[in-house]
């Protein structure tokens, strides 16, 4: 098969076929057009070029990472497409294909997204566009992210040393770069940058410290790249520092001005060094959470640690370290699990006590609302009583006036009788309202008594929490000491 013939056929396909064609949408009409453009109009010419046509079609669709098998005759072309391994269905595979086209376009426009020569940052708007089709198909985020990672690895030709992170609303692709060669005599800790300059940049950019920026990102980063439910010890040791450094680079790119970005390699190392222990302590506590939940992979991860030298898959000697505290006491999985079970029970008891406090506070709020409502009711009834008393006084005046006139005018007797009847009704209403007023005052007094009781209950629950925290302090201290020991072991190289 002549490679030049195949190459020319691919060029023909490129000229008349859309570059975003899903393989299964290749029609018989398109096939006839291809044969016509190749001047193949009889069986002899077809048989001579059949193999080249198959190869050209495969190459054409490979440009969009579609794997096909082709069956040809002079009159018909049948394509069978291999679905993406993570799709499982044609509708989902079509979404993955559109996703792939978008990533190919980003790769073509790589310069627009390269904030650093070794780092591509896909902004939130494009990230949302990439994820939206999966959302519309009710695919969960984890599935979408897994598919996206597979596509990115393939399209951007990443290897195991390159890193992809889905954090801060962006997709960040960081290519591995070897450490910068530092001339003799220069400080090698920060890629040749002076410690004084690094300290000055840190003070200027992080007046309140960088931990406020680092801590919120750690959960996402650990879950994304250092997930203890799936990671093995070798992968963790190999990737944790590059992952943390990439995380810091991403944070720095949001803060540093463009003039400072050329120092980001040294500055990211400086910031990482400042918070090295804090980051690994946070990571250790994340690991211990998996131990607490009795995760099987984490059990194997912990059991890996021992004072011994092993030979890895490449025949290299690897020094393993036991989890050892400052008193030279070694911790194994059983002793760690024991502490974590005690710690879990402590957290449950404290959580339950906090719930009791929240419940007591809710009851106090309810009592205060009921008291205010009852006060309003009491005031309303009091106003009604005052209004009735005002009417009674007014009627008394009218009756006296009419009685004084009745001595000379007998026609006022009827009006006097009406007012007397009204007065009787007002006294009945007054009596009723005063009765309800007394009831309301009684309820108000009871509600105030209940509020006092509930305040005492809150005080009791708060004291119970203080006592519980004091009683469980040894467990809490054991947990913190264990976390520090595990952090030191994780950080060893």
C-alpha cells in the first residue's frame, strides 16, 4: 500500500468532509462522493484502491480519536465504531465525542490558556461547557470528571508525571518540567531566587498568611489526586509533592501580577516550604478519616509502613519507614485503628451533646417568640378593655345629659333606654375581655417560667459539653499526636 496514495486520500477527505463528523454519521452519500473525487468508477480501480481507502478513513477519524473498522464494496461502506471505554452507550459516546472536539480546539488554542509555559488553565466558563452535556444526561460529576481526565490524557499526550486538577472552578493541566539547573553558588532551594526576595514577595502577597488560601483547596486536591481509598504508597510518594506544588502554583496565579510570574517556580517552593508540615498534617488527618471508616485500601496503605528495604518493580531498592513517634514507639494498623475508634466515639458523643445544645437553644427561641406573641395578645386585649371603658364613660355622660333634659322633654326616655341597654352590653364585653386578659397574663407568666426552665436546661447542656470535652481530652490529644506521627511518615522520602 502506497503511503502517498493514502495521504492524498486523507487530504481529499479533509477537503470535503466536516472535521467534527461523528464516525457513525458517515453516510453512503459521503462514500459515493469520496469515490467520485478519487475517480474510482469501476471494480478494477476500486479493488486496486480498497485497502488505501480503508486506511485513509481510519486515519481521518483517528484525528478526532475515533477508532473504527471499515467494510467496503463498490456500492457500500459500513463503519463500526469502538465506543469510548467509559461511555457504554452511543448517546453518551456522542457527548464524549463533542467533549473531545472542544478539548482538541483548546489544544489548538493552547497559547490562549497557557498562563505558564508548563501550565494550561481552562477557565470556569469553558469547564462549565465541557460538563454541561453530562449534567443534561444526569451523569454524576465523578463520572464526568473521569471521562474528562481520560480525554485530556489522550489529547494532550500526558504521561504519569503530568498532573490534571479540577479545582478552583478550573481545569489545570501541568506538564512535568525537570528542576531548573542552578549555577554554583546560588541558593538551590527556590530555583535560584534569593530567600530575601521570596520573603518580600510572601509578605507583599500574603499579609495574613497563605494558609487562608491553601486550606480551602486541600480537600479538593486530596480527593482528586491523593484519594486514600484508591491510591497506593508508591504513587502517593511519587506524586504528593508535585501535586501540592501544582496546587500552590494555581493559587499563586490568581494572586501574582504578570511581572512576578517568572519567579513562580521558586516562589511556589518557598510557600510550600512554609506550610509543608501543615499540609502533611492536614493530609494525615484525611488519611485517618479513611481509617476511621475502615476503608480497605487505606488499611493496606497503613500496613505498608515498616522499617525495611524492598525491591520495587524496576529493581530499585526502596527504604520503607515505620510509623514511629518521638518516644520511638511504633504504630501499626491495629493500634491506629484503636485510637480512631475511640476518637470516633468521642466525636459522636460531642456531636450528640452539641445537638442537645442546639435543641435547647431552639426551645429558648420558641419560648421567646411565644412570650412576644403573648405580650402582643395581652396588649391587644388591654387596648380593647380601655376602648370599652372609654365607651362606657362616654355613654355615662350621654345618659346624664339626656336625663337632665328628660325633665322637660319626655321624648328622651326612649334614647335613654337604648343607651342603658348599650351600657349593659359594654359591661358584659368588658367583663369578658378582662377575663381573657387575666387568662393571657396567666399564660404569659407560665411562658416566662418555661423560659427560665429552658435557660437552665441550656446551661446544663453547655456545662455537660464542657465536662465531656475535658473527659475526652486524652483521646483528642492521642489523636493529634497520632496525626503528627503519620504526617511525619507521609513526608519521608
